[in-house]
């Protein structure tokens, strides 16, 4: 009788373990299949849909605290874990890359806020492939941190982005614009960097030239939409200055269909000018700033473009910086 009881207990134990292993296998297989399905459907159906869907987000910074949290949690994927599905739900995501990608050792990690080294960024080379896998396929390089490691840092950034097949515009010694076709819509992205190291006035003139060239291409049927991504303004200011408004208006007057702003680390208001939208600042998207609610809240702009009419429709998304390095979406 005791032998039979032991046999039954062994049998039940084996059965429970087998069932548990099968459940875990099916669970992880299902999860991976779901992720693959989202990715595959996005690329498969973009040519079949009647519209394309772009998502614009603010500043991306992967040094200092973000580098620490990624390292402590097995890599960059941890940082994106809570927002990956939101990014993948769009045809493409566009963001400002707030610094260079190099194999240099970080000088900002562990520094005191306010010290000189605290503001010198470099991002791990693995980041380029992470951007691609998270659907951030186009980045603006026209900002005040891209030259933190000099021209070599900028060239290194371009190399890693090219290798990962992430497109970019606004490189210090490159074109301020890029023209690309997304689902049959021809879009030109133009960078404006108020903090350029080029001679005064050069950057703005270059930007205006790029907008006007894109406007001419549109008139000739070679371009559909012109979007300006600007790095400008005053940090932590909650409203744009009159000078900033005048600059934005001049971009619309020159032919831009949409203006997206970054750099202020806080969200600034949206304005409609001549029936075109200007988002003066989207704030932070990936950043290690947690000292008040303004810097922890970021804005995403989802742009839906009708393939026939080329009409732009908008939906705003709200993001929040958790103090563990992750960004989450706030449902409002």
C-alpha cells in the first residue's frame, strides 16, 4: 500500500511538472509570436492601408542615469519595455537623438548635476540597433549635444546609425534634410538647430533653403509633405518666446506642413498658424530628469496622413518618466 502511494505521488509530481513546463513554453511562444505578428503586420500592411501613421517623440538621452539603469537591467530593452508596443503600433517613429553614439567611455556617469562633465553625453554602440528594433527609424541629429565628442563623435554616430539602417538628418557636416517615401507618401524632414557651431545665421539660412527646395519639389510632384524638426528655445520654459514663434511662423510661410520642437525638456503649447500645427516642445521621451513633474511629462504627436488627400490628422499621446529609467504611456 505504501509503495502504491509513493508511485501515485511520483506520478502526480511528474504530471504537474510536465504541465507547468508546457504552460511556460506555450506562454513564451505566444508572447514572442504576438510581438513578431505586430512587427510583420506593420510592414506587410503599410502598402495596403489608406493612410500612414507617424509618431513624433521628444528628446532621447541614453547616458548618465539611463546608462546605469540599462546596465543594471540587462540592456536597452528594459528602458523601452513599457512603451515598446506603442512605438511598434506606428508605421515609423521619429525622435531627437540628444547626443552621439561612440565607443568612448562615459564621462557623465556618476557626475554631480551641474558639473561640466554632467552634460557631456555618449551613447553605447548597441543603442543604434535598439532604436531600429523599437521602430525609431528616423532621428534628428541637429542639437546642442551631437558634438559632445567632437566631429569624430558625430561621424561615429552616422556610422552606427547607417549600420543599423536608422535614417537621420541634421548631422553637423551633413544634409539638414532627408527625403524618404513611407507607404507611398514622399516626406521631407528638415532639421533646425538653434545651437549650431556653424557661423551665426548659417544654420537658419540652410534650413530655410532646405524648406524652399522641398516646397519646389512638392510643386513638381516629387514631394508631398514637409516636416521641420527644431532644436531651439529656452530650457524649462513652459511657453515659447515671441522670437521662437516668429521663427516657427517663417517655416510655415516657407512651405512647411508641420513643425516639431525639442530641447526645452518640458512640454510647451501647440499653436495652429495658417492652418498648420506647430508643437513648440515635446519635452523628454527618454531622459534621467525627475526633479519635477514638468520634466517628467512628455508629449507624443501621432500624425495620420491620408494617402489620397495628403491631409494630416493628429492625436496626442502623453508619456511619463519613471524614476527607474523607464518611460510609460499615460492614458488620458
